[in-house]
């Protein structure tokens, strides 16, 4: 019987063979490190007199809690815990010989944006990071896993980790979007999560396949794979094609023998036609609408043209889901039956490892160009990396956003998780291009609606959600 | 890591589905550089109001559960972020066992690395446990939960069971395979980053 792409990558990375019901020891090709989930791991190494086995396969940056305001100024409070974490990472990287893109580096940015941008992410490789959105790198045909701090320590010490083999899950995306500027990769992945649920992918590695995936650019594919974790999956991946190989060619850290690697990837990195998946789901995208989340997990999502569902409609008879939806509506201060387009917003956040790449900013700028944001809205753009920021500025995108009264910030995770000063105040409602609408995620009491960059941009202009299919975005 | 002993305690019922790690420990508390001291932040936004007074309607603030070591919750417990701080907070607060119909993968794996036992049981059984007011005993060795209304058996991966019972450090286990790691590295085609 044939094998899936995931199984091929898995098998080529086994160090100690799986025994029945036991995890296997898997080799890790790339380890990305950031300031929030690594301090305790380095501390563990020190306590046990261990070193980093392969500093040459390890790269660090600071993204989660860095300020996104003027970097020429010092962090306001040098004794603050954010500042301590940043200094701790600097010291750990120095002590253990790890390459660090620090706050002043032109390569600094969200780990999942800089990995591909620098050519560190490679097809067929295994990649880990102490961050659940590591699944992003799966867009390049890598097996990319988010891990906890104990595993960060384990990988630092041994370049391997113990893992039970997940099950392969095929998600086919079929058809063509009528308006690909208005209906985006974000709308595809939100539609998938809406259908399979936030636990729908638990215990699996999703392979996204079909015409609807092949049509996407690399940056759009990253948006899809990024949110695999929001469906509960261990990872999500897409078989590499010429778009993949082109994207990684001639980057700063692209391997010297890249073309010979590409030759082998072309032959090896695909699912065999007779391979079997343990689970399957198909989404037809010909007629899907822009999506807006209304609740407190990404599965609680509807079309922009819908009205807010009642807990009964949402739960389909499941009592637990119904209570979850009641709680969510109470937290979000929304009434069932309200049209999504009538929901007024206070804040707009364009950023995060889901949607802060150059293409996202280009698409959003088309909505903004020559307009001003609504007088009651405060809006910000936080590019995913310093490199994205620079490229956008070379194209003049910063001016378009600034002229429209957006704030144009430095790179980082920012208001996606609000570990730095960029947070919502209680009761503020935000159209956000990020990945999680959990209670308090963007600030205690803040209300998050997940949308695409064009939907967020349009909401900023109008002060409420609008169906971007009605706009000219070409 | 300490070895896992039999636990006897009343259960703390947290009757919610999709409890995410942002709720277990909100992000403003992820800035410590050590593993201890996260218990006071556990379920912070559910436990405290804006003035940081205890909310009387939240289960952890009910004094009868003060010394409980077993948390029972709804489906998909621990979803969201990979932050191990969630497990550190549960452990530091005093929970050694989490029971739910299902767990998110990364959270589930993080539990074992810290000596916390996550047990997945059928929805119906979990619903009964949510109502259980007497003490129950969790016996990992025999994979049995003893309750006033009868015994419940549970499944666990044999490797994870051994790790918990013996309090093993999995990095030391891995170092026993040094030869195999070296062999793998010799044939690996993926080049260094630098």
C-alpha cells in the first residue's frame, strides 16, 4: 500500500523505531526558539549540566512580548518581566551558542514568518518550536509541530523528541473561488474549522489537497496550515510544488545544495495515489463567503451575510455545545439574530503569524487606498517581520495605511495574544486577522472577531463588518 | 520528577467544554522565567473580578474543593496554545489528575512531562464524575478509579505510565540512544542552517 506525505516524512525521521503503543524517537531538523517558552528549558539544561546538541540547527528570535513601538527607545520599564525574558533569551543564546535575531536585527519577526522568509524552513524536514502555530511551516511540505517547554528542553539537549504517531487526515479543498481577492485563504480555513470543529483534527496530521489548495500562493498556504492547530490537529501540511521551491530559492539561509535537494523533493514529497487516510473531509469553495467569527473559539464562525445563530441552532442538539455557545454570546455581548454586517467595531488589528505577510498587507491596502478609517475606530498594522515591514515600505504601503489613520508598527506577535502593551480594553470589539478568539485573548474583556485582512480593512473603513465581495479589489 | 502515587481526593467539577490554555493561565502571567508559582494565576479571569476579588460563583473559590487534587472537565480540555505554563499552573495549584472526555494533543503530552495524569473517559462517565461528591481514588498502577458508586477502569499508554510511576526524566532515557542519534545524523540530508 502507498504512503501519505506525512508518513514518508515520519518514517524518514525515526531514530528509534516505534514499538506497539509506544512513542517513537523522531529526529528534528530545525528548532525555532523564542523568549516566552524557552527560559525554563535552558534552565533545565543548566541544572543538569547539559549542552545544546546542535546549535547549528537552532535559531532564535524575540517576538511574543516585544514592543511594536519605536525600537530606538528602550523598553519603558527595564525591570519589567518582558524585559527580563528578552534579556534572558539573549544570555541563553550567548551561553549556548545559538544564532539569535534580536530586537534590532533586520531579520527579527514572528518565528513563523521569518523561518520561510529566510529559507530556514525546508520541505521534507521536521520543524519544532515552543509555539502551537508552528504548523504554519507545513505549507512547505514540512512536518512542523508545536511543542511544550519540556520538549523544547528535550530537543535542545538531544535534537530528537518522543512522539506518538498521529493519524493522517485528508482535507480536500475543491473548486474555484469566484472572487479570490474577497474570499481568501483565511475564509477557507475558517470554513473548514466551522465544519469539522475545534477538536475535529485531534490526534491527526492534516494534509490539505485539491485544486483549491494548488491555486493558493505560498503565503496563502501558510495561512491555511497556520490554523490547523485551531482544528486541534498536531500539524497540517501541503505537498510542495514549483511555487514552494521558487519561494525558498535564494533566501539568506537557503542551503547551498538547494537545487539537488529540490530534485529529490520533486520525486519524494507527495502522497502516493493508493495511500490511505484515516479520516477525510472535503470543502467545496465555489460559493463560500467571507467568514466572521462570532464566539469564543474559531469554530464559532459564520458567513458575513448571516445573522448570529442562537445557541440551539449552533449546537445541533448537543447540550454541552449549547451551553458553550450561550456563554460565548454572553461574553461577546451579542444577540442571536443580529446581522453580522450590523456589528460595530472599535478596533482593527492586521497582524499575527496567520495574516501579516507582504501579500496580506498588499491585499488589505487595496481596500484602504485613498480612504480614511471610521472616526470611532482605532486601527493598527503590525507587519509579521522587519523584512515584511521593509518590503511594504519600499512599495509605499505604509503611506496608504498611515494616510488612512492606521498605526504602522514594528514587527511582533503584538495584539494576537496581547503579551506586550498592545491589548484591547474590556468591552472593546476588534476585527482581527489573528487566529484565536478565546475569552480575554487580546486583553481581558476584549471581544475578538476573526476575519481576513481585506475584511478587517473594510471593517476599519466602515466601522462595522461589510461583505468585501461588493468592493472592487482587483 | 516525583513518582506518581495513588491519589485520593474529592473531584473539582469544571463543567465546561473547550477549556483553552488562555483560560487556564492568561498570557499576562507567562513572563516568569521559572516553572514554579503559576498556581495563583490558574483560571485567573474566571477566579477573580476586575478588582482581583474572588468570584463566588467559580468552583475553585468554593472552600470545599480547597484540597482537591482531581479536576474533572468537559470535552477538548487544554486546547489552543502550547504553553506548558498551563500544566505548571494546574500542578502548582495542587491538581495531579485531570479527567475529561478528550484532551488537546499538546496539552496531553505536556501533562506527562510534569507528573500530571490526564485521563480520558467516556462522556457519560465524566458526566457522572462531575456529580460525584465523595472522595475517589485514582490508582495508576492498576489503572482503576475507585468511586463510591463503583470502579472505573482507564487506558494509558504503557510508556507514559512507566514514566509517571517511576518519575523518569525522558532526556536521560533518550541519551541511552546516543549511538542511534549519531547514526541518524550521519545519513541525514537536511543541511545545517548556518
